[in-house]
C-alpha cells in the first residue's frame, strides 16, 4: 500500500529501476561482459515498488533502463520515472455530449456526491441513448475532479439572487486566508446561537445567543457575553465593553444581520472612526476566524456544564468569563504558535485609547432631523413629544440624536459642526398646566432705542419715482369727492336751535 505522505508511485519506480542498474555504474563491466551482467541481474529477485511482492525483470527491460540512466549523466532518476501516457486525463471514452451532460448536471446540483452524479447520469443515458455510453464510476470521478467539477457545500436551500451571486463569486474569485499585520487593526463580531437553554425569571426555557468580539491578529476575545436576543441594543452593549477593555480598533467586520445594519451601530462606528466592513451575502467564510471560535466554545465550555441543571443567564456569563480569561487566552493557538494574550501584548498595536462611557453612549445613536412645531416648540421622536429650548424657537428643523432603546437621553445637535447643543426632555403637560411661563430671550440683539416707522417704504418710493419719470399721466380718472362729501355731511346733520 502506498503511503500518501511518502514518495509517489513514479518516484518509487524510478528508485527501484536505479537500484537494479546502479551496480552497472558503480562497477562497470569489462568490454564484452555487459550482456552477461544484465543476464545475472535478470535472474535475481527484486521487491515490487508498489505491492512489495517479490518480482523479476527481463534482461531487455534492464538493458533499456541501463541506457536511459546512462543518457542522463546528472539526474538518472528523472529518465527512469514512469512515463505519463499521452492520453492521460483526456478520457477518450467520453464523447462531447456526455461531457456537456455532466457539466450541466453539476451546474444544477453542485452539492451532489460523485456517486449521486453517476447514478443520475446512468438514468439519463437509459432515457436518452444519444448522450453516449455510460462511463465507469472511476472514469466519471476522475473527469469531474480534473475539470474542477467538485462537490460544494450548499450555501442555502433558497434560490435567490444573493445565493446565485455567491455561487458566481466562488466560481470567479479565489478564496484565501488572511491575517492583519497589527493588533486592533481588525475585529470580528458575530452572534452565536447556543446549544444550551437557560431558565428565565418568568420560568421559561429559552436559548440564549453569545456575542463574541475577536481580534484578527492575536485571536484574543475582546469580549464575550450571552444575551436573550440579537438586537442592536445588545450589540452596542457588548461592543462598548470590548472597546473599554481593549481600546478602539481601526476596523470591524460583521455579517449583514439587522443588528449590524442598525443606524445606531453604523453611525456609532463612523463617529468613533471605526471602518465597518460587512461580509458579502451568503459568504460566512470571510468571517472564518469568528466562526471557528464557536468550536471551542461548544466543545469545551458548553461541554463542561452539561451536567448542571437549571442554568441561568447570569451564572452562564460568569462561567463564560472564567473560561475565556483563564483557559482560552492562555492556551497556545494552533495557527499562531502563541497564546492569544501573548500575541495581543506583543503587538504591534494600532489601537486607540477608549473614550469614557458617556461618550460611547452618545456615539452609538441614530441622528435624524425633525420639524419643530411652532405652536408649542416641540419635536416628535418615536411618537413622543420633546420640548425644544426657547432660544431655538426660530429653527424650522431640529437635528436630534438618540438610541431607539433609550429615549431618556435625547440630544440636540448642531447641524454644521456636529456638536451637542443640549439635552431635550419630554413634554410634561401636567407641569405646563400651572400657567407659569418663562420670558422669551431675544433671538438677535435689538438696538437700544426702537423708533416707529415714518414715511414711505423705500421700495414704494422707488416705484413711485419710476412711475413719475415716465411723464405719463397716472392711469386712473381723478374724481373730486370734496363737494359731495360736504353735501352729504350737511344733509345728515340737524340744524342748531337759535338762542335769544
């Protein structure tokens, strides 16, 4: 039996042939005695290079080997190797229609095994003999492997545009492993559906999800925590802890889950200067380091607590922190040859210091513009009214920042600089019912002395001057209303009584 890690069949044959004719070069026979020496070698028993059984070689065969080795003065083993057949790899027994049928069948069913392809191909040939004679299983398998028609894991059971694009990408682009050159240059983040259920306070058994944040270069787990669901709130909660533990990374890779694409997550990463890189659809191999990390989580951590009943989320998180800090971080990684903690501390590090908790809370928020209602100076956010300070009552649009899961903190933002101007509070109608109102501060600085307007407006004076400059009579018929007005006034009044 051939050892797959040892020499190939061609190399074994070359070595065996050279061991047969080697003595003829080490001790050259005298002139006229070469044929006798070859006959003597042909009478000997040799070990077959493949089966290991005793065998003999003919004199003409040994003579041919001798002259081949003699021709190659430097490397005789190259000449003594078994020659490759001229039709090797061509499968001449397979016609063009048969080849096209195999290619089309593999294109439609990439996840089939070679045996399943073989059985279905024979069924097609029985139904349509024009395809050609059925090849043997070995011939079909060799042809499919040599032409790249290999079996691939099914990406998804659905036939969508994203799945088809993923298959096309795998056909057109190579897949290669990668590693960042610096610590904190790239982090991986993902949620993992656990295999163990936990007991909630309401008495229900639910399957928690594990949020993991992993450094690409060192494989250090920046943070690991179990949650009840995959939401943007839990993602920000765990990622903020990872940042405060290890510092600000330069880039973060996630998949395309709803929590990863939430406005709070994307805008927060942008404000912190973290490049958000998302994997392509149906391409989890791009985040392979994070996916492989779930192996030891299930194989070691979860396996060690399988005998514990009535597991609660808080205790599960406590066990998880103990395992990751005192075992995973201190075990030598099979690829790096170092422990994750040693490799993380060794650097080189391109991370940045972590901001405080308040800055992180203000960063992971969504930011939108809202119309201010002039009647009461409020804006509407998530169906609730918030009061705008009176000094901003003249603004039509107010830029606000908030997190969907925490409406207790709502900030007003300067649209041009992005600076936080102040905090907005909910509208308290009961408090406003007391009738006490603050005096409004002037929006602009008014002059010390205000004077009432006098004379015509400048625009009207300009229009009147243009009209008079034409030299034309005013386009109306003047009418003297003095007499009529006086007459009407006299007719409507009563004569005074004469007095003596």
